[in-house]
C-alpha cells in the first residue's frame, strides 16, 4: 500500500509519529474541506439534535439508534479492492488532526513530494508522462504532459487540477500527481496541478483566490472553452466553488468541471456523514477544518448547492463518489440539484469503496474511474485521441 513507501522517509518526528503522518498524507481517506460567501436565496436548516436514547430505537424526530451489525465487503468489489480492505480499524485523519493541532501541517506538506516519489515513479511507468515544476501566478505548480506526441487538436487545451488534502496537506507533487498522471496520459492532454494556500498558515478564502489568479493567468494563453477544472476531496470542493468565484470576478467559465470525492455542500450533511466512520469501525467524530474558521458556510460562494440561480450557470459537471465515503451524500445531492437546475451533469458511484478510492492505482475500479473522467473531458473539451 502507499503508506509502506512513505513510512521510510526521514521526517523530523519520532518513528511512530512519522508512520502516522505518512499514512495520513496519502491515505485513500484524505479528508475533504468546506468553504464560504455570494447572496444566498436559501440556507439549509441545521439538522435536528438527537433527543437522547431510549428503549425505542427510533426517536420522535426520526433519528434512528442503529444497532451493531456486520458490514461485509460489497459483492461488487473487484478481488483487488476486496484484498485492499483494512483488516483492523485505522483512522487516517488522526495524524492530520494532530499535525494541524501542533502546527506541523506545513512541515508535513512540504515533505510530501519526497514521500510520494516511489508511488509517482510507479504511476509514471504505467502512464508515461513528463513532469515539470513551474510557477503560475506566483504559485508552485506542476505541468504534466503525455510522453506520446499529443494530437494536434489537443495542444492548445488544458486541465487545471486542484489537489486534495483537507485544505492542509494538498500538494501538486503529492495527491496532485495521483489525480493528474493517469488523466494526462489517457486523455492525451496537458494537466497543470497547483499547490494553493491552506491551513494552518492561511484561512478561507486564500485557496479560492489562488485558483482565480491561476485561471486568469491561463486565460492569457488558452480560451475558456479549452480549459476544464477538476479536483478531489478539498480540491473537489474548490472545483465546486469555482463557477461562483469566476462569475464574481466576471471571468468566462471553463468548458467543464469535475467534482471528485466531494460535493457543492460545505456542510457535508446527509447519511454518509453519519455512517462513514462507523463503517470503518471508528467512533463518530465531527472534526471542523481550521481553514474555514470564521467562514459563513451558508454563502453560495462556499456552498453553491443552496443557490439554484448559481447552479444554473454551471458548465457540464462530472461528479464521482463511493458508498463508504463521507462525501457521498453531498456528491449525490449536488448531482440532484444540478439536474434540477438543467445542467448537463453526470454522477458515477462505486459501491463498497471509501473516500478518494482512485488514489490506489492497483484497483481495477481506479482504471474505471479514470476511463469515465477521460471520456467526459474528451467530449466537452473536444479532445482528439489520434
């Protein structure tokens, strides 16, 4: 697994802490972030508080006290995915929470590229690409290009990747490469991944401002209809927020966007928020991302799902999630609201898998997910495969 590579990196912490940080940095369960600001025409009501347990398993407000039960592996899983399931409880966010709490998240984030070298090398062998460090709008970025000559029609098109990492560990040379390498090779197009500002050094809306600055810079070279944006986890949240921020800045929208392992609802309410940790044999926990301290989560610039008017402006949108991911309810309802708004939107859900499952390149389901992404962006960017 990925963690077996990163545990050998010499971080400035004790061995036990290094192992925990390494696992958190590239775990398939990297936490998603949330965000905020635009004029909301409706704000979701907070969920009702539980009225306490009783002998009745269903409370007066409809809350169900779920009894202990066995959750077997999904019969729809590939043999590889079944073999990769954890055999004992593991909380991938524990190290992340500790790093944010003790102020070492930035230090850990900076070490991720070195941690990821073995995995990136393996991925690049499977999907031949060139990887070049660059700077865009003052931000560190990575340019990923297929080794095979790109079709002539693809040469002036680009995908912008906003990598995942709970708004604390996102790094273009970390999760950004896991998200971008297969897509660049399969779609035969250039991908630019950026490392945006995040906590604990920065708070909202720093990451959104960074995306707008990069997009504005790329518009000097590319037409908006030749640009697409995608991201996973916290990067998926930024992607969902992108149309609102571009409209706010009076910039043209991209040809398409991909919201992966995320949704357009910064509250992350719904069934999956409640059942995800129990499905991992962990106790329930509602950890607030420090990046959003003081942010108004009801603002459509943060939670576009609350504004039908904003959603109607969305470009074609691809939503990807999985049934054991805490992001599933937000993703499913994002697709539902986009369809109601008349947007060309696709939803693909993989059964029995967790958050950001396609970070594991050895799963057949990962290849399926990147096939879906490739077809979607090829269609909307009018990419050629010859």
